[in-house]
C-alpha cells in the first residue's frame, strides 16, 4: 500500500473515560483533495469501527488511535524505570518536567502554545489558548485544499468549545490533519530503517528518526 492510495482517514483521541473518546474523519475526493468532518464521541466503539471499515471497503483506510499504554521497555531500562504506574505521578514535574511537551509540538500546522504555567490551564487544555490557534489551523487547512464541513469550521473557530472534551476534539482534529499531510506526501511518515523499531518497539507516524538511530 502506498500512502497515495489512502481514501479514508480517521483518528481517535482515546481515554479510559468514555466521555473523552473522540474521533475525526476525512475522505479523499476523486480530485485528490480531502473533506474533513466534525469530531464525534465514540459512544459505541465496536459499531463505529465496523462502520468505519465498511465505509472504506472500496478504498483504503488509515486509522490512528491515541492509546496511553506506557513506555517502551528499552527506554524504561535506560531511564531506570521499573514500574510505569509508580512513574505516572512524577511525570510533568522535576526531572520529567518536559515529558508531555513533545505531544504539543504542532509546528507543521503553525500552532504554537506558550509554556504551561504551574496551577493554570494553558496550552491545549485552555479553550482561550485553543481559540487563539484557530486562525493557524484554518489557514493550514485552506492552503492544503481541505474542505471543512460547516460544523468543523465553527468548532475550530470556537477553540473546540469550553468543555473539558474540547481538548480531546482538538487532539483528534490536529492528528487527523497530520494523517492528511502524510497521505498527501507533505509530511514524512518517518518510517525508521531499523527493523527492530518498526516491528517490536514501534515508532510515531509522522515523526522522523535518524537512520542510524538504534533504539532507546
């Protein structure tokens, strides 16, 4: 399969809470452009995944899911981590202060959040901060030739709303845009040459690794 063969794209921002599971769709049109649709909550995961697969039977589907599952074993050994649950309360502070920052790197979309301040909602968690980034998202979509359905346009302009789920909708959309960029050939999928990484530890689609990199 070539990325240019992809006709349907889907990305879901997952959570242990059903209220924070949102997925966003896009479809490639015959002229090669994409139409993106408003994120929706994944109320019936099994049914919605089945519908997603059925809708793409005449084409090719690329689906992404953001599952919080832990750390690669090799990385954990080198960092001296023996228990992921024990590590969780420490992430985001002290020696792990910047642990979450790579997930906020959206430079290819022109999105730039200020550094979060202790005790305050900021960055992607702040409706006001997301609203300030709406023009960058809309400009990128327009320049990429992506048609946004009317509801999605309004959702982006509103900063994905004031509710806690707005963060999840934001994630679903920006990662959908990343999949579109990869399927269109604008963003390097970053597939590492090291077979161990590709088949054992895994890698992040759209993040380029040095060819000589041998893992953690």
